[in-house]
């Protein structure tokens, strides 16, 4: 395990360097992004997710898959956390496609009692033996990972071994507005992999370095990702915690997080080109992220105007 | 098996061969090891005494030349985990004077983490604009150089109060006064405490049981009159404390000889070694004394 982690660090460093070098290239292609209608959580979500994975030809068989939901607060009644039924469906889909292992992992940013929060959010009721398949990333063992060309002034971060040992990191965010970043989706969700055991609750080193730049740095540190955004019941207004429920009825998936997030923004009525972290990601992406190739539903068929914080009206898609 | 014995067994079973404790499994971390030492302080059984001695040895071996502790041996930088390690050494120093030098270094490091009330440009600007300053005076950061927060500030307060009395260092009381002022200034609108974030765009943010309990314990240790509304809220939290950590800090903050705050009908289970330690510290405080509060 230790040697494996170190090899990965080397790989991440090389990848970050390659990403940085790609800055001068003109984006030459677009990513595929799936948009699938899902009105509620009681439908066969595992079948839908399996369909998305097959459509994107995600290599799952034999892979160590880590699912990273968004778990933020004790609040079973507000759509703050990724719905446990959605997470369970994703786990079932990856297992049914031959994943070597499926681990669920999260490191909440404000509260330390991660498992108590997971129980309160309904994970224990929905997933059998949840504790055996879950890792609290705030308390996991860590190694330092260096960034070759970071946007922030952070040249490295300590990151958990569970994440560093994954063959495929799957970001499972809740579709929410965010009163600082504009929207919190698959890229922002990676804040949860930064260990509170090292940086504290909140992980203020990221805010101190710049939220948008930190989001971009974490994105480029993990080249092998897949994203499945829980937009079935979303959040609008003063997200990510104090907003209100928004029935968006959609799942968005894809292998290129900036393209997935840009698509989600358009669904939410937010101009993705006005989100700083997407602009940063686009500046080094080999793909053109603003108009990805949409699979299944067109954006227009699921788009809704999410209420935005009064201070963020300038982000509105016109 | 009685609950306290089960907690001791849990700690003995989870201790790493190097003497430290992981949070649940894996390598040793300074914070749960510090809490483990505190939890086993009054245990008399040979295995518990030996475990505590090994844990103290691990803490001593991990102290950096600066006086601080990094949270884990894979981490280079010292953080607020130092406060818990220092409390552990303070508890042991009463029986082992060889720790005095370690403690002097640890106290110097911790004292240096309190952001001063100086005349920096950023502080003046923040005051003029009525926004929270980046380095609020009296606050302590989790990670050096970043903003101060409620939990690390409250833990540092406990260190200063205990060390001021035990080591006859009255200047540390001034630091405790500064950190207490910060804590009082960071109450939420419901008069409890959350992590201590800015109220900008979070005007109605709720407080948490665990931070409310810990902040009240620190204020009580610093001999600050506890705000009545905050105590009332903490008492309400005990009906649904959300975690054993939240319940333990509140009970430690509000209980006194003859006054026990009842457990809720469904006691949240301990999830980590740190949880086991906190609950054991609470149970032992009922029979002995609350080791976070000054004597006398």
C-alpha cells in the first residue's frame, strides 16, 4: 500500500505538470455529459446509473472504486447531503459491473461526528453494513501530495490514503447553489477529501488559499474521476446549508468534472463562464468545457431557474 | 460489563504497538493519544497504567523541537493538536517532573498561536468595514497561519487555565482572558457556538452541541460567567446531542458535584477512540474531579 501511494504521488505530479503544459493548447474536443430525468428516489436508480456508466464506457471491472458523496450537516429534512438512496444505487451499479471494491468515503468540513451525521442522514437505514464500507476521510492516514503547477500558493496538500489508493474516484455531489462559489457540484465536492485531522474543521487552508483556485487544484490532482450529480432533489437560495429544496428531477453524469459542472450550471440557470473555478479549469483543460456533448436529455428539457443569493445575481444565465 | 470498563477495554484494545492511538484504525495521531492519556489518568489497573505510560512516551517522542506536535507522524507541520497533547502532559507532570521541559516548550508554542490584538492594517480595515478580521484577536487556528476558530481556541484556553494554576504562570491567565473574549464574540444568534464562521451570508447559522459544550467548558474554566441563554441552549441540546462528543462536552461544561446532566434516552455510541476517551473522562469526572477545571 505504501509503495502504491508513492507511485501515485509521482503520477499525480507528472499529471499536474502535463496539465499545466496544456495551458497553451487550444481545446480540441468536448466531453460527453449525460442528463437523465429522475423525478424521485423511488425509481430504479441503479439501472439509470449503470446505463450512464455503460454509455461513457467507464472501465469498472476489477477497479477499486471510491464513492465520494457530499455529507455536510445533521439535517434529514433539507437536501444538504447527497441522498443515501442515490449513493446506495451508485454502489450497487459499480458492484454489478464488477468493481473489485466499492468504498464510500467523505470528510465533512464543519462537523466532526461523521458517522453520526451519516446515520442521521439515513445512510445506516439504506445501506447494509454501511460502517464496514465507509471511511471518514478526516481521520484516515495521510501522505503529502505535491502539485506541480498549482493555481494556489499551496505547493502540496496532505491527502487520505483511501483516496490516493483508488483506481477511480467518483464524485457524488448534491446539486446546490453556494453562497461563495456560486454552485457546489462535482469539483467543489472534492473539498471533502482534504483531511480535517490535519487542517481542521473547517479546512480553512483551502479558503485561505482561495476557494476557486483550491477547487481547480484539487480537480487537476485527480485525473481519473467520474461524476454523478444528485439533482433529483436539489438546493437553491442560500446554499450550501441554509438554502431551500428545489425539485430539479435530474441526474447529470460524466467523466470530465468541469464539463459536468458547466452543464449543471446551465440547468440551474447559472452562467458557468462566470464561475471562477470553472474558468480556471477551462484555462488548462484539453477539452472545451462550455458546450459539452449532451447525451439523453437536452438541457432545455430540465433547466430551471434556481434562486440565487441576492449578492450573486450577476451569475444569472441570460 | 459496566460502561466505564467497556470504554477502558476499548482504549486498551485500540492502542497501537508504538503507544499512540489512531482515531479508529491506522497510524497514531496526537489528538486521540492525548485524550487517551487524559481518559486513563485515574485508572489503577496494570494494563491501563502501562498503556498510559506508553502513550506518554509516544507523545514525548513525537514532540517537535519547536514545542508543538504535528497531528500525525506523516505530517510535518505542528497544529492545534498540540493543545490536547499539552493537556495530557500537564495531567502527567504532577507525577513526573521530567516532563517539565517538554511542557515549557509546549506552552511557549501554544501561547504563540494566539492572534494578538495588534494594530495591523488588516485588523483596522476589518474594524472599519465591520467584517470579521482574518486573524481575530484572541483566536487560535487549527492550522498555523489560517483563521482562528472556536474549537482550537477553546482547547488552548483549557491549556492556559490549567498551566497557569499548576505551573504558577499568571501571565497565561491573560491569554485565557483574550481567548475567552474571542469565544464570547463568536456566539451564533441562538447564543450557542458553531465552528466559528463568519456571519456574512450565514446570519442565521445554527450552533452545534459539541462546539457549544466545549466553548462553555473553556469559559467556565477561565472563570467567565456563563451566558444564561447559552447554558439554556446547551441543556436543550442534551435531549438530542447528535454525538457522544457533543453530549460529553456539554456534561463536562455544566455538571458539578451534586448536579448531573442526564443522558438522553438513546445514548449516541462512541465512534472513535477519541469518543471513548471523552465519555470516560466525563464518567470519571463524576467520581473524581473535572480535570479541565481549575482546582479549588
